[in-house]
C-alpha cells in the first residue's frame, strides 16, 4: 500500500514538473515573440510621417512657384 501511494505521488510530481516546464516554455516563447514590436511600429510611424512631410513640401513648392509667377505677371502688367 505504501509503495503504490509513493509511486502515485512520484507520478503526479513528474506530471507537475512537465506541466510547469510547458507553461514556462510557452511564457518564454510569448515574451520572445513580442520583442521588437514597439520598434517596428515606431519605424512604420516615422516612415508615414516622412512621406506626409515630402508630400507637404511638394505642395508648398508648387504653391510658392504659382504665387511667384502670378506676382511677376501682375508686376509686368503694371509696368507695361
């Protein structure tokens, strides 16, 4: 009777160790998978903002050139 109880306790102990190791492996893999997530998101955000900046600069240059051309034309009309 004592031997069978001891054997059951050992078997349960082994199962608990195996379950604990499985939980630890799952936690480690979850933590490893999420590393770098913030860095990637930040890089994407920076690229989007840079693209918006380039588009705004191009629009600003076009507006500036158009305004300059219109001002030059108005000045030439006054003198002529």
